[in-house]
C-alpha cells in the first residue's frame, strides 16, 4: 500500500512539474529578472518617468499577478512597478529565512538593480501594507508616501502568536503537502479553485487564473509563504508600531468597514467576558495603528460590504486613492492634520 502511495505521489510530482513547465513556457515573465545576490527577482516597471514611482505590494506573501490589473491601469498615467518577492511568481527562491528585514532589503535591491531608485509611493494590500510600512521606515529618503489598503497591523501578528501560534495551521500544511507532490495541480484539491476564492476568481480571465493558481502552488511558493508568515509572527519587534514611528510621512489608509457583529465573528474562541471586552477594544483600535504612526495620516473607510478584497473588486476606487495621494504628495503644502482623520468615502 505504501509503495502504491509512493508511486502515486511520484506520478503527481512529475505531472505538476510538466504542468508548471508548460505554463511558464506559454507565459514567460514580463519585465526583468534582476540579480540580488545570487538569485533573481522579477521586476516589471512601466509607464512614463513621472516625479513619483508607484510600487504595488500584494497581500499575503503572494505573486504580483494578484494586483497586476491595477499596475496595468496606473502605468498609463504614472511610473508603476510590480515585483515577485523571493519564491513566488517568477522569482527565484533564494533560501531561508524570509524575515521582514531581509524581504525589505530584497525589494529595495531589486528596485535599485532595475533602475527604480525612487522617489517611491508604496501601495500595499493586506500583508503588503505591513511590508510597505516597514520599507518606508527602513528607507525614509526613498519613500514619499504610503497607500495602505486594509493593511495587516502588527497587532494582528501578536494576536496570532498568542492564540494559534506562528506555525502553519493544518490546512496550510495539507496544501503544502499537496503542492510538493503535484496534487495541487488537481483542481478539486487546489484551494484556489474552491468556493472561498469565488470572488477573487471572478476578477480574472480563466487562463490568467489558471496561471496564477499554477504559480501559487509551486513548492517554493508554499515554503516561502510559510517562512515569511512565521518570521513576521515570531519577531513583532521588527514591525512598525507605535505613534510617530513613521515621522511625518504622508500615509493614506483605506480599510474595510466592519460592524460590531463582523468583529465578533472573528474573535478567538474561549475568551472570558472580560477578555472579550479587552479584545474588542483592541480590535476597534487596529485602524489607528498605521495612521497614528505619522503626523500626516488619513484614515478612510471603504463602503460597507466591500470586504477585504476591495482592491480586486473595486479597482477604480483604489486608483482614485493613488491619484489623491500623488496629488497631495506632489503639492508643496504641508498636510494640515495631525494624527488621523476618519471618514467614509462613498
């Protein structure tokens, strides 16, 4: 029986290798593969040479293809860049560990090798927002503004460590195992073809989604994603946190609008009434984390019901936010607000 299972897994691994090879041959990487110290990172920068370059950083630890539609639209009016971080998309793995500090340095070096030294406007979604904030703190002379799209706050990492730990959970381990042996190439087994990704999948052409799913299921991508999450969770002191951490940097932060019921549905299980009260207070304060890190921050709430994936479902809204940030950063007038301003954009 074990021999038969081993043969099945070997066949699956071979089939997955062929599938990936065909996908890469049919869809060669656009942009440049730049060397960042023994391995290569894919960087795509397009559009006219404008005063500021917009750099898109995707959510989770994922490939640039997720936000490629935004890049394709933005390049018509401003210099725009996307890149695949180590191990995902078309980029080489580059080895472990994938700490926040290392990833920040890799993105910096990749942009520099591609001739894109800035000044930069970083637009990061979810975990991409967390990485964008850390890049800005590490390279303050290059970054002139942040657009954070429902970014992952460092407090979320602290909560994850306290409640479930920093290791991949069982579902992630299963997905990684399937990818290692090619089973994620079977659509019925690949989570990216499940009902939980229906909204995201609807925003892509079928062939584009097939390519995205194939690249996402690469073993190197699974390992890289697990490592990046692990070290973000294990080392919260490397994450931007606290009032004033970003000085006077212009930060425009757009978050999803959540009701009290929405918050309660995401609460950890088993909390006592007192713990629940404290957790709710902490969660209500999350939106302030990044905007209070600067004296030049604005907090905007997206229309209710848009959810976390609004950069995919409402791209024109996001592009308008980029334009607004470019306009404010490009003006010579200092921002009049201190702290943050909460508002609703309809």
